[in-house]
């Protein structure tokens, strides 16, 4: 019985550690992406140039603003 109990406790601790680690890492990544968005103005400008468009500053600002609004909407849903 002691061996069975020990195995059960090990399995429960392993599952609890995996679930806890998942949620902690998810929260860390969400905070990281909020502080450091993966797409900035330079990246957007480079992408537009690669697609053959001439990026104007007004267009870049509009796209950044629309992405920011969309991100805030997604965060409010959660």
C-alpha cells in the first residue's frame, strides 16, 4: 500500500506542477508581449516594402493604431 500511495502522490505532484507551470508561463508571456509587441513600426515598414507597397508614415501610424485597438479588444474579451 505504501508503494501505491507514493506513486499516486508522485503522479499528483507531477500533474499539479505541469498545470501550474503552464499557467505561470502563459501569464509571463502575455505580460511580455504586452510590454514588447512583436510587430513595431520598423517591422511593419519592412513588410510593406517586401509586398511592393511604398509605406507612408500616415499609413504606418494607421496600421499600428488599428493593431493596438484590435489587441485591446482581444484583451477585454478575456
